């Protein structure tokens, strides 16, 4: 049980972080994204979910349009009741801002198992990191939402509440395709827990079924309102929400056919500019296929290594595997945006609770991410002009690549000093 003074301190920090974010609502908004949010929010309410994607070329999965519809209804309701003059875009920044706070709470709960000092330190490092609040409260982007559901999944995994693990991960999978990488991590994690605690294969199969079936059920539930049912054949209709989501995945991954969409990654080193076609060839393969090949090799290698982790550091390696999977995708896949480095940051804080060296990685990546966000925002504000020269972009991309290589060594090579703290 947390002492009252610590609880008051926690609440105070959360309130300060929330008011900081609210204060920043009027700064550095990405208006193009915000206009999309407003159109989509009104559109899903007026047209209904089943007609939404027929009228809007939205490159977001179904959960976020549902959120936007709820925001639009909230704006209309509060305006009718209170007759306020608040700008509508303030309301569209609320979901990411509130989710920032929720993610911080569950980050705190996970870190609290390590130590109270580290829990408060991690909380402050997350909430008051400009790389975090610039994404949500200034830009107005929503990368925090899917990331929150993965953090929540880790929380339920540790609690062995596998039904809720499946439900929370389903929301992540209906937010961004990249979170699919978390599915094999949790599957291997379940296998490891069963092995370490000598539960037997039956325990693993039972809980794996609970996890996956619950995940599939909630994916079906979230996708269902968006499907047009043209016949009364039960089994055809049963599979349509899944087919719908797969189609949305395909559409999203084919959007932005460029090596890098302003991301300081491998392609910021290998290429000569941003927004260049990834269909260009190097030897017999396109850059798009090279990016996929490199990432697939890394993903398989990371997951195979996870199967053979030591029982004393399994949780640390599991979290670090998520860091590397998301980081590898950012560094090597084409069609990646600058914001996608965000997915790495909260998980590094978690891993740093076991390996304090990673705090330096968190700080370095936060700095490069801030510069990357600033570049992308100014690129938009200044009519697609580069505010950094290409050598500086090469430098930041190189720093990110060095940190990635360092984290690979931490995962595969460097030993972890085991403490006596309970997982």
C-alpha cells in the first residue's frame, strides 16, 4: 500500500503534467492533421461507421475514428450546455493528452515493483519529456493511444490476467498495424512463464487460447460497426470484420510509397532526401523490399533469442525485445514517419528499471526525436522547406543507428546484473 504522502505526490505530478499539456494546446499544432480529425469526427457521426471509409480516405484503423466521433459529440454537447467559445481543436487534442496521463499511471504501477524512487523518476522522465508532450499536446498526434494499450497489455500480462491482456492488445491492433509485433512477444512470454513456474504445456495452451480468442473477439467487436453486411449468410458475415481490418492494414501499408517520410532513420543516411520513391532499385530489389527484408531478419532474430532467455532476466529481455522490434521498424522499414520513434520511448523507461545504462539511450533518442518532430512541423509550416541541411539530418540518423546497434548489443550480448527486487 502506498503511503498517503506518496499518493499525494503522485496526484500532484499528474495534475501538473495535465495542466502543462492543456497550456500547450495553442502551440505548434499540425493543422493538416487537425482538419482531418475534425472532418472525420463529424463524418463518422453524420454518416455512421459503415459509410465512413466510403466517404473519407482515412489512413487510420477503426478505433481512432470511433474516438474522433466521441470527441465531436462531446464538443457539441458541451457547446450546447455551456455555450463555451473553446476552439474545437482543443477537444481533438484531449484523447492523446488524457492517454499520456493514463500511460504514465500504468508506467508508474509497473515501475513501482522495482522501487518507489525509480517509479517517480520514470514518471517524471516520461511526463515532462518534451518529446512526449510535443507529440500529443502540441502537434495533436495520437501515437500514445496504441502505445498505451501495449503498456496496459504488459500490466495485465504481469498480473496473469490473460483475458484482459487479449482485450487491451486488440485495441492496439485496431489503432496501428505496427503493434502486431507485440503478439509473438506475449506468446513467447506466456511460454516462458509456464516454463519458469513449471506450469506445463496445458497451462500454456489454455491461457494462450484465452489471450488470442479474446483478442480476436474484441477486434471483431471494434471492426463490426464499419462493415456493410450485404447478405444474411451467417458465416460470411462472421468473417467480414476480420477481412475489413486486413483490407485497412493493406491500404495503410501501401500509403506513402517513399523511403522515409521525414524520419531520421537508416534511409536518412542511405538516401539523398525525404519523400523519394521506395520503388527505386538497388541491385535486383527495390528499396521497399530491402527495408522489409532487413526488418524481417531482425524481427525473427530478436524473437528467436527471446525463446532462449535466462529465467532470471526474462522480463527485462521481453521488454527490450519490444523496444528493438519497434525501433527496428522505425530504422529500416520504408514509408515510416518521424513520429514512429515514439513507440520506443516508454518501453525503454521500463527496461531501464533493470538496466540503468538504458536511461542514456532514452535521453539520446528523446533529443533526436525532438529535433525530428521540429523538422517535420517546420517542414509543414514553411511550405515543405528543410530547416536543417542534409548533413545534420545524416548526423541525427547516424546517432539513431548507433543507439539501435547499442541496444542490440544490450539484448544479445551484454549481461544484466541481477538485483533481488521482485519482478
